[in-house]
């Protein structure tokens, strides 16, 4: 976040002054998070409306910039929340088994295999033996000749490495149980060719 070039005194604290000082920076900040230019400009107006309505609540003028940016972040979050698709609930909801099995996790499965192949050999072996071949971590420890805590650590580190690789290439939306319901690629590694 860029530091302010000048401070505003309580006597000069007016919306116009804040607009002059922050509007260009805030618009650039919003545009970096909202693709549609018109929507970004509308959000900027919403931010300044919120600033106007809550300006009297600002206690510490030295925190003006962080306060303005927090209002902006909240407006962006509200913008994306309002864009979520809504639907009317039926009287009876379908059981989970009634939903289509083709989901984001299934779409990512081929990419996951490629990511596992990128792991160092010891971690790749631990993950394949436990996750795909059904060995318990105790059986893994016996098979590769390491302690049970060592086997547990190896499996957990392999899972963490895969998780980090996925988070570096995709943005995930999770349901309340932590299952992937949608994802947006940040790179091409989750797009099997």
C-alpha cells in the first residue's frame, strides 16, 4: 500500500479532500480486483458513499489510509457476494447422491497426477502408497523402513506440497465441508491437454 504524501488535519477532513488524495489510487486498487471498468467505477462511488456515511466514526486520523482501504476491500467483497447465483429452494431438498457426480474435483484429477509426479521420490512414493494403494501409514513405515512418525510426517508433507502447488496455480471455492465446488485457473497447469 502506498503511503500518503500528506496528512489531513481534523479541520480539513472533508470528503472532497479524501477524494482528491485517494480516488485515483483506490480506482487502480479496485480495477486490479474487478475486471469490468464500469463496475470498478461504480464500486469507487460506493466506497466514497460509505466513507461519507462513516467519516464521523473515524477516531484516529493517522489511520485514515488504512481505514479507507478497509472500506474498499469490504466493498469489493460485498460486490462479489452479491454476484453469487441465487436460486429458490424446493420444499424438499435432494440428497447429496442426487447431485451430478461430474464436479470440480473430477476435473482436477488428471492434473493432480501430474503434480504428484513432480514431488521428490520419497514423498511421491508415500502419497501413492497411502492415498492410491490403500496402505496405512503404519504399513508404509514398515515397507520403506522408517519410523511411524517419519511415515506420518512424509505423507503430511507430500499432501502439503500438493496443496501448495494447487494453490499457486488455482483459486478454489469450497463448500462448507471443505470440498472443492469450483476453481479458477491462475496458470495452465490445471488444464489437462
